[in-house]
C-alpha cells in the first residue's frame, strides 16, 4: 500500500494534537469539544486530499489518507464537533468511491489502449491505402503510356509508306501493353478502381487487335497482289518486245494472273472489311480505293486475257507449222540416208568386180 502523503499543514496539526493529547489530568467538556474540532480539522485536510486523488483516479494514494481519516474520526471527542457526523458521512462516501475509481481507472486505461490500438490500426490502414493508391497510379500510368505508344504504332499502319516494319512495330507495342497490364494483376484484387480500369484497357486492346489484324491484311494486300499488279505493265512491255512466241505467251499469262489475283484478293478483302470500299489504301504515290482497285484489276485481267487467247492460238498455229517443218525435215533426212546407202552399196559392188 502506498504510504500516506500529507501536506506540511497536516503534519503540523498532527504534532499539535499529539502534544495536546499528552497533557495529563481530566478534561472539561469544552476542552474535549475543542480537541474534537481539531480532529475534524485534521480529518477535513485528509479527506480533501483524498478527494483530489480520487478525482485524479489515484485510488492507491487516496486509500491510506482515508484510513488515517477514519482513525482520526473514530476518536469519541469528534462526536462533540458540529462537523463530526458530516465528515464521517463524507468519509463513508469516499471509501465507497475507491473501488469504483479503481474500476474507472482500469476502464479508462483499457479504453486508452483500445484507442491507441485503433489509431495505430487506422494509421496502418491509411498508410496501406496511400501505398496502394501510389502503386495503382504508377501502374495505370505505365499501362496508359504503353497503350498510347500502341495507338501511335497502329496509326502508322495507315500511312502511305506503311509496310511489314509498321506491322511488326504495332504488334510489339500491343504485346508490351499486355505485359504491362499483366504486371498489375495483383492490384486488381486490391483496388476496384484499378480493376475497372484494367477491364477498360482489355477492351481497348481487343479493339486494337482487330485494328492490327485489318491493317496487316491491307498491307499484305498492298505489298502482295496489288504490288504484283502494279509491276504488270512493265512485264507487258517486255512481252510486246519478246520475239519468241512461247516466252511472250508466258509473260502475258503472268500479267493476267497478277491482275486476276489482285482482283480476287481485293474482292475478298472488301467482303471482310466493307469500310474499305471508299477508304484510300496506304500506297505510295496517288491514293487508291479498294473498290476501284478490284474493278480495275478485273478489267485489266479481261483485256490481258484477249492477248493470251490470241497468243495461244498463234502458238498452236506456230506449233503445227513447226510440226510440218519437222516432218518435212525428217523426210529429207530419210531420203538423204537412202541415197547415201545406195551409194555405199554401189561402191561395194565396184570394188568386188575389181577383185575378180
């Protein structure tokens, strides 16, 4: 138990009371009443100090003071003091407060611990929230940066000089965006906002994939069948200068095939991508519309077919004439062989007569 702590005034009063009580001989009622009042004064000081401690929830410091006050008020002379009963009543009330004060102190201490733990937990939650927000913002910026680069690469597919290099660049840019999006997979489970953003980016990537697929088909057509048809006029010039009818027919046939392939592929691409009916193709030089390309190539294939048919007939006629010439040559060769054989036979006969 904590030792009794009293003020200097209290100790002084106790000393005076001790001196007074040491006086010997019988005391009058007035002396007893005076002594009782001094005891009540001492008790008042003790109770006041105990009250202060109880108000501050220091029950361990108040309790020894109450014990001392109880001893002081237990003296019979206190009954002669007008404040005796009131102080004893106050003492009883303060003694009853002691266990309640202890309980209140324990409750407040627990409450303080709970409040501290709550604030610490709240601080942790707040810190984690800020860290999550920072991570989400960083991840979103990285994805948006990659997606922006992918859109720029897709825009390059529509340029006049677009080719396989632009297709590869766009494909790589989309792949980088997918990889960036994949690195934030864990954040999707932690942040609904980022999860929604990721779903939006996935839809944009699907649209970009479709755009890349279309761009690849257009560029493949431009660099393939269309490019081949654009080289056809030079082959046709070469064919017109060719003297050998078979070689000329071969060149015209190749020209026709290039135009036919261009026309059929243009119609196929047009059926898959109707929006290209009036859209210019990424072709160097003058812009070309897919529908006009399909019509033009088919028309040129038809015109070239006439030359091919004419050359095929001419070739057949030439081959027949060549066959007749070959047959005549063979006949002449046979006659030459027969004559040579007859001369050899005559020569042998002449040699035989000389020997006879």
